[in-house]
């Protein structure tokens, strides 16, 4: 196949006086029609590379040749951008029109195409992304998944020969993430070159080729199985193996016949041997041990309803008679599909949104009272937003992290507070305190937002998607931070779509669907309720799906198992010593 993209010794500096380049001497080729995963730790240069490929950025040195056009020639930029479409992580960054239909038409119309051709492309893009029924909707009123599909539709209407997904699934629930991946594969089947930037290794494993960046350079490049077999090298650059490979490696101790080339989930499940031991009844799911004690809970939500915004003629309730309790010193996880109401609920809990109906109490505060002392409440309850950009407004990182404690009247040495908060999220104080917040990568901004919340030293932390956009190493750092806060007696309520590793260490899970609480209890119980989980449109963690597959093969395993270590212990008990 002919090269569609060629990078020849490309380096890029955001500023001439930058200490280190965002990309350093990168040379690589991508063939027409390839489906490539681009992975790497936060700040490794992935998004910079993506913007170089469609001439949003120009190399400081070296050459970028896309579809035969040299990006150094300004006259070629329109042609490059018509060939290479970029779908951003934040759809809001590329949506400009007032209706879905107008947004999709914006690009083709600006190419000067005849109106008939523009209409034809709009209709095709609406159908490809299942947005036909929403064509007259204002983009502001779309869910996260719908907004992401709209951003893709706008790119598809340009009929590009290459589509770059720049962490386009980071803020989506598992079902919507899978839908984006299916869309990418369909485009690939039609001969379109796909570059899929992701921090989720199981997504990268779905591609034909994996390119891993580290500190602005290509660290690995090859077939997914070859790249993901290098466990030690992956760890050295802040990455990890997909959960399928990790589970298969553990299971081979008990099932030596498992193939060595298992990469994807369906291959693993199909290769599991049936149980051949003495037949015994499968352990049954236990009753829900969670008892909702409204009077004893630190956070109590009773019959909370909210329609947002009231002026929207197509508005539906964001929350509908929702009830929830959070125990003091607990790690409580909120899950649900995009648009289910999780963020709206969190914003109620520190009075950014006031209840329209229902009751909320947080510690000694009644959030329905007119005379609520919101300043005192927010000293106790700190909220990290889903989008870090929504709460970062200082120019420098150190000033941003110091802002909260300064405004809340902290009287100690602020630099010590800032240093400790930065250390907790993995940001080195001297390297980052004077960095411009506008120059940070998405993952780095998320760390700064989290450090800003930690600096307040609240008793309750509300974290809205704290893991989105983080590389595996950074996610591990956040897990360690949460464990430390939990050990200190803090109460933590987390809304997340990335609950694979979090639920095994959590105390309780609440599942929200359509603004209602439909399940609440310990994570093992919640994910054993297959019918309720499926009704909420969410996907159980991989380990829960693995346990389900093993139980379907007759293996007498407890359905509550949620981590590889517990599974290994259970299998050892069943089969004896591992191979």
C-alpha cells in the first residue's frame, strides 16, 4: 500500500524557549487504509502529532507529508484538511452551529460545494451516525454520546480519506465507547485510514497496528500482540497490557491449553475450558446487604428531581425522584450511561445546583434551606468537574492550585499546600508550578484540577470522571491517592465510566439510569444483577464478564468476584495447585 502519511525527522516546540520539544525527531509512515492506534502517557505528544497531520500545527523542523501535500506550503492546508478529519476529545471544541443539521453542513458549505451536494453529504452523515431524528436539535441539548457522534458527522460530511479520533471516547460510557469503535471499524472497511488515539489499551488492541510515543519519540511500533506482549517495556513508558492479556496470563496457570496469542475478549471467552469436575450447584447471588439508613448517612438524597434547563422545550428530567445515601468515610462510586444524571447529582451536593424538589443533607447542612452557608459547605465538600477546562482559569499551574485555599482563607504557608497537592497527583513541583495552564495536555489539566481540589483539604470529595484522559500509570497514581484519602477518613463520591479497577476497592456502587437510582449496594452485588445493569445501558467490568463466562461453562465460582487475585484463589481451591 502507498504511504498516505509520512513524517520525516519531525520535531515540534510550542515555544522557541521551551526546555523540551513536544515531539523530537519523529519519523514514521502510515499507509492508506491502515487502522492505527496511537498510545502513550499524558504529555507524550499524541495530540500534537494529530494536529501536525492535518496542518493545525506546523513542524518546527522536518517534514509532514499528508496525501502528497507538504504542510509547510500554506496553499496546501485546505487540501490537507479536506483529506484528514480530526474528531476532538471535547466535541464542544469543534461544534459551532445552532442545529445538528447546520453543524454537519458547515464544513462542506465552506468548501464551496453546490447546495445539492451539501444536502446529500449532510443526509449521508446523519444516517451514518444515527442522528437523523435529532437534525433540528440545538447541539447544547445533546448528551455526551450524541455530541461525539455530531462531531464525527461533521468530519464525515467532508468525505475525508483519513479520520483521526483524538481520545474521542475518553468521556463516554462503555456502550458509547463501543459504538465509536464500531463506527471507526466501519469507516476502515470502506478504505478510510483511521488513527485512533486512546489511553484504553483494550481499544488499541482492536486496531491493526500500535504506535507508542514516549517523551515525544516513537518508543514502539508494531502489531498489537507484539507490542502488548512487552509488559516490562510498556510499564517503563507508563502503559499497561490490555485486561484480556493480563487475565489470560493468570488463567494459563490453571488452564495451560489456553492459546498464547489471545488478545481480544471474545477469543478468551471462547477458549475457556468447561468445568469437568464433580458437578455441584453454582454459588448463588446473595441478597443485597446494603441497607439504606437515611438517618445515619453522611450524605442523604431523598426524592430529588430536577429538569435542566427549564427553558428547553425538549427537556426531560435530569433527575427523577432519586434516592441515595453515602456513608461517612466510604468510597462510593456512581455509574450510569452518558446523560443519566450523574454530573447533575454531584453538582447538587455542593449547592452549585439547588433542588427543585426533594431533600438533600450533607453532614450538618440542609441544602434545601434558603439561608444555606455555601462558603462553609464548600469548605467541607470539594467538587472536581468532569471537564478540567471548566474550572481552570489561572495562568500558571501553581497559582491555579493555590486559588481555592487562598479564597477560603487558608492561613498557613500556601506553597506547602500546593507542593503536597501536586505531589499527590504526580506533578513535580519545580517542573510544573510555573507551567502555563493553557499549554498542558488533557491529562495534565485533569491532574491540576484534582490537585486544586485536594489543596482545599475538604472532608468530602466529589470527583466527576477523575480518570478520563489519564494514562494507565496516572490512573494507578489516582487509585493510590484515593486509597490514601480513604485511609485518612475522607468520604469520596466518584462518578466514572472507567470503573474496571475502581469497583473492587469501593464500598458501594449506585447505578443511575434516566435520572433514577435503580441499583445500590456493594459492587459485587450490583454487578451480579445482570438484568438491572443491562437495563441501565452499562457494561459490567471485564472481570465480572469473565466470571459470567466461566460460570456459564459450569465453573462453581462466586458471582461476586471482581479482581484477578480473588479469581486465582478461587480457581486454586477448585483445581488444586496451578500448573
